């Protein structure tokens, strides 16, 4: 990585260095992007720079559900169209985007910002579980939908939350776990198949 | 002399790290290649055919292709997915704890077949064990055997005399017991009741069937956990991360059931 920066190209080197900090972008890709921007109209660079800046300046976390938002509380938490008796628990803000895309869920959300992972040292205190329990205190929530990822960490987090929430007299449900659409049965693993058989429905 | 480009091995997946957009680096513990790292491409996409066969705590038959840095996983077929473990919060946490220990106590590419057998057996038996705590202690003691840290529990490590049936001390830095005559002036150590010493010796020299026959009370269980935890921490020179999670669970589950 020790390259001798040519004095005249210092601005380019600086951009390359910054770009290569982004995920999935190595030094070569960064170089390509930097030279592309150099040749592109100035307008494009301005728009890009503004978009990046406004991201940091305008986006905060909703103080209720911890989704990313421009206004606090977020539009979903503020909306009177949403069913306030349901909360759907997800690991990441991106998960909300995926769920909202379906348009089928009308309740509220809660973003944990992670999943319990003991071997990585992520415990219950490191994700937003305490805030969730506080939201459940007033008794207006009737159902909690556990939508953490169907992998080991997500399952563990779901089991843990269910242990905490069930005693409060709130219905706890888990997203169905089975076969993804568009795949083939012969490649499915044992756990997925077992749960798909257990969770089969009348057709 | 050229090695074949692809090879196949049994493996237990003991650790996973995200890589790039949809890849993972997995740590596999294998019977004859020891601990190896391998890249699994695309396993974080929902339609990945491999993902379910490469989840943590899964015993699989894995095919790998040699890569420049890391070998790449090209196929995987589950042998045992340990569903009974994964459906239970406490058992999953115990299993993660023992895989973390294996990861911490082993170096890459060093064959340790007995340790593989021990890990596999423990994962298989854990869900049927009456006393999970004892199963964990059994695993810890036998793990130490396999990695060269077997504690000396029969005689005093200082004067070499057989231990009397009295309270003796376990001293992590010498890796064994100290009799009351030798323990003053030695580094910090754990005083162990006669019963605790008996249970440790028994676990060290028996197989798994003994674990289910043993009955111990909560206090003794705590004593054993404390001394083993202290010894492991001394050897690793750091905390075992998932042990802290086991403690949290123990506290909170008790709170919730009462």
C-alpha cells in the first residue's frame, strides 16, 4: 500500500483513500471511481457530496422504534393508520424496508440493532432490548412478532425475547420458517425441512 | 507433487464471520485437519443452497476447493444439525460456550482427533443430559486433557505427596492441587471441598455415562464452575465471552420462572 503520492495528484489520492474505506471497495475500484468523478461533470460530484453530507446531518434514530428517520418520531410511529397493538421486532433497519415492501404488515416496529451472539461478546445489554421492554409496559401492545433472522443468533435472540415477554401476558409470535420461494426441495437442509413440515398449513 | 484441487472432510462449524456482501468465513473443526478456515460464498443470500448446511453448531460433510488464501467451500451436506440443541435457549448457549472453548484452545491446521470426538459426543449428548452444568465441567476437563493442560488432582504439585481427604487448594498457575502444608506463600488459589475434589477426579477419569449418573447440589455445582472458570481464564489470559452470557441467562431465567 506504500505508494509515493505524486504531489500534483494529492487530491485524487485523498479521494482514493477515503473511497477505499467503503465496504467492498478495494484500492483499484477506488481508483476507478476517483478517476470517473474527475472526468464527470462537476454537478455530479456536488450532488454526491451533498447526498453524503445530508445523510449524516439529517438521519437520526427514532426515539421509539430506533428505525433510521429524518424526523423523530419516525413516520411509522407517528402514523394513525398503523395498528398500535402489534410490534414487529427486527435486527436491522434494512429489515423494515424488506417487510414494508410487502405492504402486508400494518403494525409498528422495533429495531434491535443486532442479535445476541455470545461468542462475539454481544449480550442482551448490547442491543435495544431494555427499550423494547419499556415500550411494552403500558399494556397497549397485544402481540409481539419476532422477525429476527432465521439463523443461530436470530433464533437465540427470539427464544430469549420470548422468555422475557411471554410472562407479561403478551402474545408472542415468530415469523414462519420454511422454504424460500423459487428454490428446490432437494437442496433444503434438515432444519428448514423439519420446520416446513411441522408448520404446514391446510391448502 | 500436486495436492488434489478439491477435498472432502467432516466438520463441525464453530465460528462464522461476515465477509463482503453475501460471503462468510467459517471456522471448521475437522477430525483429521484440525481447525481450518474456509470461505463460503453467497451463504447470506436467502436462496443459498449451502447456508442451512453451514450454520453454526452443525456437523456436516464439506467439500472444499483449494484457494489462493482461503479454501472455498463448494458443497456441504448436513450429517447432524443438532436440532434439539438449537430449539432450546439454554442448550444453544451451552453449545456455543464449548465451541468457543475449542476455538480458543486450538491452533489452525493441527490435527486433534480425540478433541473432535469429544466435541461431537458432547454436542450429541448435551440435550439428553440431566445436569448440563456437569456436562460442561466434563467437557472442560477432557478438553484440557486433549490440549495438554490436564490438571493434577491426585497429588500435591509441590511436595508430590498424595492428597489427604481435607480441603486442598487448586492453584491455576501450577496447574494442580496444593496440600495445606504447601499452599501458604503460593500464588492465589481456590480452596476446594472434599466433595468437589472427588467430583473433579471422577469426571476426569470417566466417560460420558458417568455424567448422567452423578447427582450434585447447587452449591457444589457453583464451586466447580468457579474453579474451572478460573483455571480456563488463567490459561487463556482472557475472559471466555460466552461464559458471561451463560451467567446472564442463569440469573434472568431464574428471575422469570419464580
